[in-house]
């Protein structure tokens, strides 16, 4: 077949702990597979009884995709409307990442970039540069406010008659 179904079959075989019937026995919480570097292995996190049936697993994936799409769509709308747009978009990506490898890879890449940016922000040279740029920006804003007050006094912009 193709790689995705082969990967799903391997994942199901690796996590198969219960009988093939509808009764799922075994530990209530299965250990999380790890790749040795502290990151979860890629693949579906659907319950085992859902992975056993191809029809049920496809239905599960469609449901996860639709819910994730709704959340991402709401996040995109919040980019222009009031609301935490990017947070909601990443929340939708996290929903997709419970089932789709491509979303898991995007989230890993995003986490890595955010961690790198946080580390760069803690670098003393970068912090010094950011403080200098912030100070210069505040001085420019203060000068512009001073020029406005000198020229117009304490009058709101919509009340200026010229």
C-alpha cells in the first residue's frame, strides 16, 4: 500500500496490548512512546480500539481535522478581530498534532524556533541592543509628543481647527 497505512499498522502493532475483540483490557494509562531525545514519537494518538478499525480510525481523523480546522479558522478570524489569534491558531495546530504527522512536525519546528528565540533574547549583547533600541524609540516618541504640545498645546487632534 502506501507509507501512511504501513506506519499506522506498525503503530497499532507496537501498542497492541489488548485482545482483538471490542473489550480493551490492560493498563488504564499506557506509557508514552519516546524517541530517546525527550520528544514523543510521531503518529496517531488515537485510542487503541479506534486504531484497530480502519473505518473508525478514518472517521476519528476526519473529526479531529474538522475540529482543528474550526479552531484554526477562529484563530485566523481573531487576527483581524479582537482576540488571541496566534494562541488559538497554535491550539488548533495542537489539536491536529494529536492525529497528523505533518502537524506534529510543524509544532516541533515552532517549539524549537521559540526556544531558540528565547535563548537569543537572553544573550547579553542582544539584551543590550534591545534596551538601546527601546530607549531610542522612547526618546523619539517623547520628542514628537513635545513638538505636538509645543505647536498645539494640550488639544486633542480631532479638535484642531486649521
